[in-house]
C-alpha cells in the first residue's frame, strides 16, 4: 500500500468471495475495489444478492476473502491471526445490526458499556463516557432499563452508543433502520449524521432504505458483486 492508502480507513482491492452451496459455487463478490476515507458517511446499496452485506462482513473481519485484500487503517486483515482479528473488531470496529443484538439481562448502560468493559480501564471514565453518549442520543434517565423496557428505536440508540463508545476507526451499520418506523428511522439517521459531522465518526451502511441513501454523502451501488456506481453528494 502507498502512503495515501495507509491514510484511508478501509480499502478493498480486487476482492472476491465465493460460497459453496452443495455442488454450486455462489460468487458473492467479483473483484470488488473500494476505498473509504476517515469521516465519510457512506451507503452501500443494491438488490438482494448484490454483495453489500458480504462486503460489510469482510470489512468487519467477520469473514475472510476468497481472494483479494482488505485493509483497515493500513492493516492487511488477511495477514492477521484469529486473536489479532478479535482484538481489531473489539478496538477499531463498531457494529450496528438491524436486530439490535443487545443482551437481554443487561441494562441500557451495561449494554452500551460492553466494549469499553472488555477493554478495561477506569470504571469511572467508562461511566462518564457512556452516560454522556446516552444523553447525547436522547436516553438520559433510561440508563437502568433493560431492552424489553425500551422501544425498538431506543434499543437501536443503545446499539449506536455501544458501537461508538470505544472510538472505533469505523462503524458498520447493516440495515440499521429495517426494524423501526419512519419517524424513528429519521431520528436514528439524524443522530448518526450528527455523530459523523461533529465527532468525525466514519459510517458505512449496507441498506435498501431510500432514507439512508438520501442522507448518505457518498452512495456506492453494487450489482452482481461489483461496484456499479460510486457518487458523492
């Protein structure tokens, strides 16, 4: 990688991913090239089967390429072992899923603090940061509620705080508005857009949602495992 590549947050170069289904090879990605810089707000869209979720899984070190290279902050993910990848996911990647993935027996605060708790450090510092972020996303006073005591939109706000609390290099959001109503989706996108602009958090979305596409400042359209178009607003 040259100096410009190292300064990028994410870089995929000629990435292919083939899944074996019985006797059939399914080509999810076919030579994908993509670079995302620090502070971008990017939506990857496309029809089902276009490869957008597969791309997110590879960027998030949840899967490995069949061929090609994936870098995160200059680190070649193909050259890291399982322990190194686990540490990278914990420290440098935030995840927001459409199903929220909160732990039912933990409070909003405990769920939001989860990554910071794994990293260790001062309990007082963790509390200060998480409480401030929960307040910032409109959850002040709800810190002790468990997921079943929160609406879907409130649960997703907790998930957003969990994703950004450790100040990762990038937040990967896979269909984050899929399970909420239109008003809640708009509120969530407003929150994520503000975090992007005011805190410089890099967001990469995988989405079918036109509301996400409209708010994205860069739109990458995928078809058949390749980038069909890449435009900035």
